[in-house]
């Protein structure tokens, strides 16, 4: 997601080497809370969703979910796998199932 350019992307990329998963959103959840462990410059973006559309498709190309990257005070704070359907995913999708724009 951070391969795409948008205001604040460079600062968020620098945080990647110092980010760790600190909590699952639920048992067997693929969504997690993140924390940047060292002092890194915050990205100049508002709190909330990073401005990248990242959809997940199945083998037939049908839309089955999306990946959402969250920030708080300019720092990476969460990675959410939102799914469309009855059964929640227990892991993140394979890279070839992700479409970014």
C-alpha cells in the first residue's frame, strides 16, 4: 500500500522497519493494531485511513474485501482486513489477490 505516492507516504515507509503488531482485533482475526517502536517523524496526514484503495479479489476476480491501513498522530496504527461475506478471513490475502489504486 505504501508503494503508491500520496502526501505522507515517505514518512510512513520509514516507519515500516520500526512497526510491530501489538494486538489482534479478535480471536483468529487478520486485522491488527500496530505501534511504531522508535521515534520516527510523523507523516503529515490526518488521523484515520491512509488514502489508498486496496481491494481483495478471489480466484475469479470477484471483489471479496479490502485492506485498510490506519494512522494516528501521523504514525501507523492499524491494518484491517475488511471482508464481504459471512466468513471472516483468518489471514491476510496472498499478494496476487490485492489490487491497489
